[in-house]
C-alpha cells in the first residue's frame, strides 16, 4: 500500500513594526494519499449541545497508523473567536485516494 503525507502551513502574516497584532495560528492542513478506499460512513447520534458556543463535528474517518480510524461525532469548542470547522474530504484520484484531514480555519 502506498502512503504519501503532505502537511501545509499557509504563509505567515507580516505586521508593521510600529504595533503588534495577535492573530490565530494558521491552520495546518494534512493530506494523505493512499491506495485503499475509505470505508462507508457510520451513523452519528446527535446529543444535546452543551452550549451555544459548541460546534458539532460530524463523525468521520482519519488516516492513522497506516489505516482508517473512525472519529466519533462530538461537540467541540472552537479554538478562537469566529473559527469555523472545515470537514475532512476524500477524493479518488486514479487508483489512489487523497484524504485531507478536517481542521479549524
């Protein structure tokens, strides 16, 4: 089985030397290319939202230890104000599958 992993960090923000700005860390996107198709999705059971600030992260597969692993759906607090969750994606490319991890943006 072929596995290729790529991690991408967007370019850093440049700030004028006369002031300091605090910005959230740039999202890190991890992409893995494998020859094994992802398994069928599992059903989520939505539980009560703990607070209005919590965001629902749907259950999804991730690639760990050279295999797909199911990540159970859950409520999560965003890491910073106005953060949005970007769902993971899987895309067939010829005989391989490009899997991009979900991340906070």
